[in-house]
């Protein structure tokens, strides 16, 4: 208690320097908290949107590496020369897809749906638009996609009931002035065409997706794309999205086709987010480091001005450790008060940022800035501030503890 009282006395005796040091800590903690909340909020919002709007795993009709020729499979160690090899002409797609779907569906904690995708041209009233055509089974699509939640007109049941139905995006509907019941022509890359009726309109929030994506029944897509009884991908949703990598590897080992988890598909973006977070924490941490220099200067000045008092305290029986404790307490006091005030200011900045509305690039809806309210970032900001303050106070405290009272008093006389 005596050491704490002396520490308070030292700090209040130099109010201006103490206030400047305190303000530095407050600003450092506040900006650390606000920037951390914004960066982590945007990262988590991106991952949530990615997981919710994309398949957790996509199994495509391709292999991760080139398949060996039969002769190489039969005699892998032999020297073989193959001449006059002609590539087979075959219909692309997953062979025996029903059996493979059943094999995947037998795994616990997941749902799977077959999809056949291809390119087509939508024609209406003399206008043309290249689109991605996806053939689906509506009943199975419900379990793996959020398309039904994004429908602003029509239902998946209407698509099931109409073999010539099509679901289009809101961007496409606005561009061609289409509504439920409108008819349009779809021409596939192979030349097959069909007149379809709009039975649903969705809005995903992604302008590009809303202008280029269409859904029809799987059988209709197979006829248009000339791929009878074929699909070219399975899309999966898992109960635990974090297990996607392991499940994808297991599926690929079982059926042979390339299986890509959402994390693998977005690996480059996730790496960019990691680098961004490292840079962000480095910048905001630098603010607290600069603030700690203010504390170092303040306590160093106090040590220089209070050398005679230190000598008297030592002559009264204070040990070097007691003297160090006094000046470390000064750093701790500034750090504790600065952390509390900084957390309050940071909370205010977080609330202010959360009230700001933006429209993401390529988006169609206005959203609030995503802010992360997790308690760990509050603890991290306070802990880093206290550690910086104690480290800044340690050097002058160490110097004060080494002062010899006899030398000080002789110098004073």
C-alpha cells in the first residue's frame, strides 16, 4: 500500500506528462480494438457468406491428376512406348452418378445433390444473354443450397411441376423485363433450343450472379446439353463446415473424382485475409508501442527528479526490489487506467462503425459494416497495453533500484 501511494504521488506530481502518456495508451487501445473488430468482423462475415452461399464440397467430373494408360497400369515398372494413341470421344460427366451419389450420401453428417451445368444463350424479344444453365432436382437441392430462401417470386415446387420451367436471377429479369409466366428461348452450346417459362426469380445479392445464373430441371438440362443420364458435379452441405477438407479427401479416395472443399477453393482469398490481419495488428500495435515511449519518458523523468527521495527511502530500509515495485506500479497504473478508458472509447468507435452502411462491390443490397464483438479482442487489447506499459516502466525502474543512497546523498551535498 505504501508503494502504491508513492506511485500515485509521483504520477500526480507531473500531471501534464502523465496525461499525455495516458492519452497515448487510450488512443492506442481504442484504435487497436476498433480496427481489430472491423477486420475480424469482415473476415468472419466473408467466411459465413462463403459457407452459406457456396457448397461446402464440390465433386466435379474430372480427376486431380492424369489417369494412366491401361498398359502402364498393367506393367507399371516396364518400359513401354505407345504410338498412334487416339483420345476417346466420350460424353463428359460423372459415370454411374446414381451409385456414386448413394455412396456419398451414406457418409454421416452431409447432404448431397447432383447438378449438370453448362453454357447457354437466353433469347427474349430480340435480346441475347449468355448464361450458366444448371440442371437440378429441386427436392434434393433444398438440402444443399440456399436458392429457395433467395426466391423473391415463385417456388422450387413450381419448377418441379413444370418440365419446361426455368428460375432466373433478378438482374436477368430486370434486364429483359421478365416476370413469372414469361416465356423465353434457351439455346445450348450444341445448338439444341427450347422455349421455357419463368417459374421463379431469385436475388442472391451478387449482381453478376443474378444476371448469369439460371436453373432448370435436371432432365431438361440433360436434353439441352446433350448429356443423357449424366451430371458433371455433386454439391454437398455438411453439418460441420470445418470438416470439409477431411470429408473431401475421403470422398475423392472413394470415388476417384476431384473433390474440392470450400476452404481449398478459397485458399488464395483466405491467405490474403491472413496477411491483411498480420499487417493490421502490426500497425495498430505500433500505436501502443509509441505510447509506451511516452510512459518510458515520464517515469525516467520521475526517476531523475526523485533520486534524493529514492536515497531517503533506501536509507529507511526500502530494498531495491521495493523501489522497482514503485515505478513498475506507476507503469501499471497508467496502463490499467488507459486500458479501461481505451476499451470504453473503442466500444464507442465500434458502435459508430457498426452503424455505417455500405454497398459491397458487385452487391445489390446495402449492409452495415460487419463488426466482431468477441470478448477475446477486448482482452487482447488490454493485455497488450498493460504489457507495453510494464515493459516501458521496467527500464527506469531497474535503474532506480540500482541507485546507491550514499552516492546520491554525497552528490546532493
